[in-house]
C-alpha cells in the first residue's frame, strides 16, 4: 500500500480567566510525491500547525489567554538548568547526588569534631584524676 495523502487537525484552547476560553484550530492536508516519507511530512505539518495555533492565540487581546501560552520552565534548585519533564523533585539526579555527598561530608566532619571534643574532655578528666586534686582548699565555705 502506498500513502498518497496525509492530513492533521490541531486545536488549542486557552482559558481567558473569566469562565471562558479562546480557541485556534488548524487543518492541514498534503499530497505526497513519490519518495516522500509520510512520517517526516506529518512531523513537519504538526510543527507548522502548532506554531500557527500558538501564534493565533498570542495575538489575543486578552492578557490571560496570552499568559496561558507561556510555559514556565522548571529549573534545578542547585544549578538552575532546566529540568526534564521526567525529573521528579527540584534537582537533577547528578545535583541530588552531589548534595547528598556534601551533606554526608558535613555530617562526618561534625562527627569528627564531636569525637575530638569528647577525647579532649576524657583527657582532661584523666589528668584531674591522676593529679589527685582531692583537696578541698579551693571550695568556698
């Protein structure tokens, strides 16, 4: 079977913020020449239709309709690069791993400081016990 004609229809609606919406609709047809790839032609037609409906709605006098078409890009909290749609959370996987490693390093550093302080306290207590500081002369009456 040989495909000789392809078509697409695309419709986009945007909320106007006042219980209504505006709509743009495009229908495209193409007769294929021998050697044309239907999927390539359909991809081009879809991109063209998408640009046209967005262009039409961006011409709306209603600010809410125009704002509805602006896609807010989610960005990584660490590197500020855009996040992919399949990235969950607020960090790229590599940035999350880096933050986890930094958090672990801070924990280990705090643990080393705490261990050192405990060791010094033990040494002080040992020196006091060894010196036999049992006289009560320094105690107030």
